[in-house]
């Protein structure tokens, strides 16, 4: 499950044309704003603003029409506007059009250049934090694939037992329990009866969990994605014992998934796994601090851009509120920084983000106050040779 794949990002980042339009608008998922067409009105207003800019810079009426036709068609698509998320990204040029409905709260923004502006998409591509979530109950099992922004069901019904009885037989309760289970607080169940009955019950659950683990093996095989478990606290140690997947996450379960819907499960799982996905960024920030003022780091745009093009940058930190405008000469590797955007320059941050991702590096959009070297809007940690 990918909101934007590496291939799609590459298609956007490598596309060039005489005029490329990138539009980002915040959208609402539901409510009176949707009923009143606020999302559609925002895009229409933005497109009208862009048309005036294109006319003022001498772009022909025919070219503007060709660029705008798919946008105008989108504005008339009533079904599309009924299914929105938190943000909409639109990319249009002659012979090219693409759109992405995304769970990102974009700032309203547009970019006119010979390339598309992909910097706002970086979090989805590089910080999305993909993981599996296994909802585990004795009477129900479900597997989800999720990331920071969304969650989807993975259909495994024909691969695993969906309830305990399917694995150990429908007489398991009579064999294992002497009385009904007594609740001992949220997330816990205590079984009263003879010790042997309790041991039998644990053994039955273990066999059930082992069958689930084995059934999931074809799905999880060769994956290096964390698996988060949602279950009663008392079940988690048993599942850990039955588990064979090397990327089972942590010492903590999400909690009992009974009576919790998928979106709430997703929210609870994110709180547990967030430190795992923040780990890389925090490690890179710490490394930058440790190596600051050495040849392994830089806060100079003039040095960073050529180093990125040569594949020397491991991690790039960009101020998420600002941009840097200028020109990069690929032949001389010279960088010229300019005070404001113009038809003759580009976003150097956009150039940098695209190139680092293309070279397999890390890119993080950082709040200004959290930049490791606050004197610059662009910081880089170089690769170790």
C-alpha cells in the first residue's frame, strides 16, 4: 500500500516542459465545507490566479487552454469532490496531468516552472512509516497494512484460522475451563478453575496463535516491516512465544481490539510505533550535532547542492516553512541564490529533495526551530566514505 510510489514520484520529479503547474490546496473530508463545494471552489480560485500569471508572462492562450483542460474537467467531476482527504496535489502541463488526494495538510501553494514541485510530497515518500497491524481476538483475526497516513485491510481469510474453535475444536472451552472468564480490568481476562485447566487454555491459545503465525508467513515472507499486535495484554506474551516473524514490534500491544473500529486501532498503533519511525530522523539529527563544524556536515547551499548531485549526501534537512530560490549550473556546479522566485530561477530546495531521494538518501522536512543548524534553511549530513 503506497499513497505515492517511488515510480510515481520519479515520474513527477523527472518531468520537464516549457510550463509545468503544481497546485497544493488543503481539503476537507466531510462536513458543510464539502456540501458547499469549498474544496472545488479553492481549486478553481487557484487555477484562475495561475491563468492570470501565465497570461502576464506571455504564455499563449492555446498553451494555457491545453494545461487547464484537465483541471477544468476535474472541477466538473462531482464524484471526485465527494471523496477527499486532507490535501489535494495537482500537476499539469501540456500532455501531462496527475492528481493525488492525500492525508497531508498542505499549505495552499502553487508553483510555475519548467518542472513540478514535489517538496511537499517528501513526508509521504520518506517518512511514511509502513507497518502491519494484527488484530488478534479468540473469535476474530484481521491483518492490516498501514502507514502514518492510512490503513487498509489485508485479506488473509483463507490463510489463517479466524477463530480459536477452527484450530482446536469447538469443545475447547468445556475441556479447558471450569467457569466463565472473569474480567480483571481493561485489557485483562483471568480464568478461574484448576491449574491444569488454565494450562490447557494457554496451550490451546498458543496452538491457535502458532497457526496464525504460520498462515501469515507467505504474506510476511522476506518483508522487513514491523508487525504491531492488537490484543489483550495477557495474550501478547503467548503470541510472542508462538511468533516466528523477526520484525514483531516491541514489548507492548495496542490493547484489546474488541469494540474498536479500524481507524481507532490505527490511531492507537501509531502511538506505540511512532518512536520506531522517529528513530532514523533522531539518529541523523544527533549525528549532525556530533559532527557539526566538520567536513561531514554542511549548512551552505553553495556546497550542499553540488554534493547532492554527486551523490555525496546521506541526509538532507529542509526548513518546511521556507524555500530557497536560485539557479544551479550543472556544467560548472555553481549555485546562485536569489532573493525571490522568478520565471528564470527554480526552487533549490525542490532540486535538492529530488536528487537526494534519487540517490537513495534521506530527506526530512523540519520545523524551523528544529533545524540542526538554524542559520540555514538547508542542512546536510554527508555520506561516510
